[in-house]
C-alpha cells in the first residue's frame, strides 16, 4: 500500500472496550450529559473567525474519532467513521449587552447550556464548538466533546493543534 493513500471506510466497525462501556452507559441513561467533556477558553485580541473555523475543521479531518458515530446494528454497537463531516462553529454575539455583568451572566448561561446538552451518539457530531463574542477583542470559545471520542489528555492535544493551525491560517 502506498503510504500516501488513505482508506476511509464507512463500514460498521467494532468498538473498543472503553467505547463499549461508554456506549452501554449511554444506552442505560439516554439524554445524559454525564460524559460530556466541556472546556471554555478566554480569547483576547483580534480574532480571525474564518481561521478559527478552518483550524477546527482541519482537526476534525485529521482525527477520525471526531467524525465517528455509534449505532446499534442487529443489537450490537458499531462505529461508523464518516469520510467527511459538515461542521460549523456556532457564533453568539453578546456585544449588544451594555454591561459586563450582563455579558458574564449570558455567557455563563451559554457555557452551562452547552456543557449539559446531551449528545445523540448515533446522529450528532460528537464535538461542539460555540464562539461567544463579547467585544471586537474579547471572545470565549466553548468546546464540548463526548468522552466516547475524547478524554482530558485529548483536550490538551486539541488545543495545541488548534493554536498551531490558527497561527498557520493567519
């Protein structure tokens, strides 16, 4: 096989032991956000939103776990890795709020909403991102992933890659 070839399959693949455990727990308690991994990053400075979205798209393209869904087929769990995933960063503009306390309150509500919104393992993208605009030079980036595709260590890797890709795109 040529090392430049990339084979992407949409066939049903078995789950790892850890994925089986998380899938089983999700089946027991549907609509639970217990295994969400949320993070919020305060960004200060002029932000290039296009470069940020391109960077996140590139990370999803590089890591097939972030393009994976988990479905039940004939009573068994299987994972489907999508060759491409249409994905966007949601943007919430809070610049119209007149006081810092109003912005903080609205931002905190958004942070909690995303952190506690359950994932549908079979159909949802298992990574979500929301950019909250507080001013032209101040933003909060919310990222939430399901633990079936990520862990605490992975979040650190994601942020390192995001910083490097953002620098490259800008």
